[in-house]
């Protein structure tokens, strides 16, 4: 069982044209594993529109079974999980070098765990690989605020993620100089608004490399999956494509 997916995720693979090889981990979101909540700040709209059942996860039963298995592995055997994760990141670094690419890691593909606080052999994974760029989206206002204030490790980039319930948090993160990802009911980049909450909107689906974004902007994302297309919760902004 591999922890990291490399070259298979439709969005992270776009980073290769920008010179990056990304390893992304997909765990079971929220309480889907039955053993832990991997998304403590997820709203009802976020859970309903989650990409967990989109793409391969919506076609092949074994995909989400593997995500549950990885989450249980993390929960029940942290030592062995950490050792395997370290080995896989080392392999990612080797593969990237062979292909003249720069390695990057996103551990919260479908989760929202605080990797800056999770230790393996007395060090976080960020400390094990200080020269590697890690990045994630988060709905934790506390983590996003800490990042915006420069309180997280320099090799970890966090983008706050808007939901239908955290508009005030979005405004606070923007006031601190952070970035906020917002999902819109649009089909292409040209349909995105020019600004939102008083900040310029950039197109976030060109790649998944959030650490390369300009500062203090809205990262505009298109709705994805059949659930997202029909969302009316307010999690996705605009008129649903029903």
C-alpha cells in the first residue's frame, strides 16, 4: 500500500509543466474511516461536495477502501506509518532528480491534519525534510492565521479554504495577508470574477502549486464532480449547474 500518489492525480500532475513533481496523499475525509476525524473544521457543505467520491473514487470501490486503510494505518501504527512516509518522500526526491523536476509534497489531499504538529521519531515530517516544499489547503482558521503570521515552518505553505460557514474567518485571514481558496460555479477561468472580498481572484486550477501564488489573493477554483455541480449549500459561490 502506497501512501503517496505520484503522477496520477489530475491536478497535481499539472505541476510538472512548471518543473515540479508532487506526491499527494489521499486519506479518508472527516469521519469516513470510522476511527478518526481527519477534517475537524469541515462544514456540511464541504462534506457534501467533497471530492472523496469524485474521479477514480467515484468509479472504483477499491480507491476509497485504500484511503480508509491508509487512515487506519496512520491512526493505529504511527511509528510504521511515519517510517513508510519518510521512505516514500525519499523515493519522490530520487524520482524528481532523475526527471529534472523539483519535489513537492501535499499530505492533505482529502484531509486536514496539522502536519506541523505530528511527530515521527521526535521530528515532524517538515523537519525531516527541511529542503522540501510542503503545502496544503486548510479550513482551520487557527492554522491559517499562524501561517499568515509566519509562525509555521518556512517549508510549509497553507491556503485557507472558504466554506458556507467561515466567511468571517476568510476576511480575517485576508486581513493578516494570507490567501483564501474559493470555489465558484464556473466552467472556465474566464468566468471567474475579477475580485472577491476586495482581493484579486487568480485562477487556481492551472496547477496545484499554491506555494507559487501571489500573496493576499483569492484562489479561484472551479466546481468539480457531480456533487459540486449541484451544490446549493453556499459552499460553492454562484448558481449551481443543475
